C-alpha cells in the first residue's frame, strides 16, 4: 500500500465518523467537548453555523451521525446492546442551556443589489437565506403559511417540537434582514421569473401525501385522511379529536407522528399496520420505540386490501397476510402466506404511505426540465436546474429526505448562487477549511480529557405518561440536565483528535503496539490491502474504515494502524519514547458562500 496522505483533509475527515456521516458535516466532537466544559453558547454557535437549527434538530433529527459513531463499535465487548453517544440529544442541551446568542449572529453586509427569491420557508430555503443575507444579498422568502418553518412547523407534532423553538430559530434567520412574505403562495413560475430575480431557489418540499386506491376508498372518504394533511390540520388546530379506534397505514416517521398524535386526540385503540417487516420499516428505530412505549402496536407483513363500510360509514379494513422472500441479489418480494385475510375494526384511518413532489405551479414550458418521476432535472453538485439561475433543494430537489439533508442542500445552493452572481465557475466548489493542531501540553499531558468512559448511554427522561398523553402540546422528552449531559459527553471518544505518526522518529520498539488497548497498531512488511488487513495484530475486517500506513521504516517494515476501533486515547503517544506519535486535533469546517465569509 502507498503511504497515507494525511495532508489530504479527506482522510481525517473520514476518521471522524459522526461528522463524515452528517450531511452538513457538523463538527460533532468539537461541540460535545464544549458542552462538557459547559460552554453551551459556544457549542450552539458551532452547530448553528453548520446545521442552522440546533434546537429543532436536537429534537427531531434523523441522526445519521449516531449509527456511524465509533462508540457503538468499540462497546461491543462490554454491552449486549452497544449504543452510540447521544449526539442528537447533546445538541439539544446546547440549545436549551445556552445564553442569549443574538449578539453573536452575523450582521448583514451592505447591499450588493442582487435579489434572491426563495419559494417555501422550510429548512432548505431558510439555510439559503441564512448564508446569503449576511453577504449583502436581498433575500425574499415566500410561503403560503403565515409563519416560517415549512414542514418543520406544519408536520412535526408539538409534543416532539414546541412552537417556541421553531419561532426562535427561524427568527434568528429572518432577523438577518430577510424579507418574509407569509401567506403568499407562488402560483406561477413564469410570473416569478418575469419579476427579474437574479436567482430563484425552490425549497417548497414534497407537499403531497400518497393516497391508497383500494376498494372502499371513495365511499368511506370522510373517515380516511392523508397523514401529512391531517398532521397539518392538527398543527393549526383545525382538528382536535379523532375516533376511538384508529388504523395508521405506513412505516415511516410520518406514520409514527400520526399514531402518537392520534393517541393524544382521543384514540384509545390506535395501531400501525405496515406492509413490510418491522426491521424494514423506514421509520427511525427510536421513533418506533417511542410509539411502542406509548402502547401503540405495530403489525407488520399486512398488505391493505379494502376499506369496509356500511353505506359510507367506515367499519374496518381487510389485509392480506404476506411474508418476505429475497432473491440472490437481496431484492425483497412480498409473497402471500395463504392465510385468511386479517380484519381490523376502526373508526378512522390515517394514510401515511409516502410523500411525493407536486409542482402544479411550474409551467412545463418555462424552460425547466423534469424527469419521468416528476422531479426537476438538476446538477447534483450545484443544485442548478436546466435554467441556471433557478435552483432546487430539500425535498423539492430529489424527493423526501429529512431536515439535515435539506440544510446541506441549502448550503450548497447558496454557494452556487453566490458564485453564479459573482460570475465565477459554479462547478468549482470551495475547499473546506481545516487545521491539524497538536494537543500536547507536557510529556504525558493533552489539552483534552483522554480518559475513556465505560458508562453506557444515558436515557433521556420523559414526562409522565398521564400528562404527556393528555395533550398534543406537552413535550414528551425533557432533555438532559447539566450533570447528565456532562456524563454523556464524556462517552465521546474524541475521534477528531487524531493519532499522527512520524516515521523518521520511530525506533520500532513496539511500545505503542504493546500498550494499545484495541490492538489497532501493527509493524509488518507491506503488501496489498487485502493481504495486509489479514496480517495485522487484529485483522482489520471492516472495509469501510481505512488503514493508516506509514512510509518505509529502518527495518523495511511499515506501521499500519486500523482506524476502525481506535479509542483516540493517546496511550500510544504517551508511551512512545521518541515522540513518533502525537495527538493532533483535526477541525474541518465546510466553506460557506462568499469569498472569505465567516459566520
């Protein structure tokens, strides 16, 4: 293998698994250390620069960082159910415990005369506004609702996300000088384009829920509701009750929000029924757990066949029982079991079987191209459409995803808009800002706490069930207190503090090999990667994690370190008699829109 190029920021970025997995590349270990130091405002601003909505995401994020967390891998030996650091819940700690940060927000630059229109006031559009308004752009955000937030406000129930948090974090953005035109629905792309905007960003989401066209749907329509529309009605107080017996169809996070909301609005017999197996559901594992915790059963492998009614009055539903079969390529097919159809009585049904994009306001002769699935044809790097000054992001770009993905789209689209309007090549993306700094403070001392906590993941306290289930507005999760947040933060392995090896200083004494608690380090002859992975002190079987390979040493051997389960404890550097190992903090920040722009 070739010597690892650690000067390339991409290498150590990948080692920081949580940051690498985050679509917005939030520097997770950096803000977790700040929380442990009770620097909540600093931790909040690190988040705000990157993911824009720390308080919102600290309650609702899909947490792609957590499955990637190294803690879940290295804990396998001391826990039957190894769990990652509670990254998302620590983000909420920073938001809930921070001081007043308004003075730390960026100030708008003098106007540059360029006008940007954002269609929809969801997370993607607000991120574009957050990035461009401080650069002097005149940003106007349009939304049919009276308040900003998009689906964050209309589809996430208040027991998960209080409205005050949405108001605060959308307010930070609007206070940057952004014009918000609420209650103003854009009805024509042609008309909008004719207004002479320098750039248009479409972040209107995927506003249409999929329906279920099976027998009885039209006859019993009064008792059958599209999930996202129903959640919207609940959010604005148009719906305040539901029947006692409720069936929720679908296996995604929207279905989980529907069933838990129905439980609070009078549904005493609420059940989720899904086509797939429980493990194949699209809902996040913790969303399924939360629903079950509230006494809501999830019934899998049942395919809806018919809504049964008596002259329009819904009586129940019938389902075909199926099982999953997989072919050699792992593709799943649902096969009938041959058992009799299942029957469930119900008073109302919530259909949450997916969402789709709807652009009835975009005329098909305005120059924008759409693919066969109805999505705009976009450059996946710049988010530009076939009309270069019209860009898309969030669910409107590539279909329904999540908030943090929409934020990442918004950042990239803002870079594109800024470069486009500066007459710079849009396809040239600015490199991230990085540094690598030694943490050495003495012979055996580091500027971070390198002790490895053996604590298992701490649980977030919940409001008492009788209180939480009595109201749609009572927040269920109470968040960590300061003491628990500190203990949970201590579980972080500081994966951004890298083990950096200097072969010219190495005397090949193998002291680092002897002291490494995870058997990560080996000195051996070089070879191709497949061979080398098998010859290490502990075979490196996780191909998703890189090998750190040195140049040739005096004996002709090379140092090989498996990045997979390294604890970043620094024992190798403490034990090394020549200083060949050092612990260096790697910090990566994605470059925002604007030349030399800082937040």
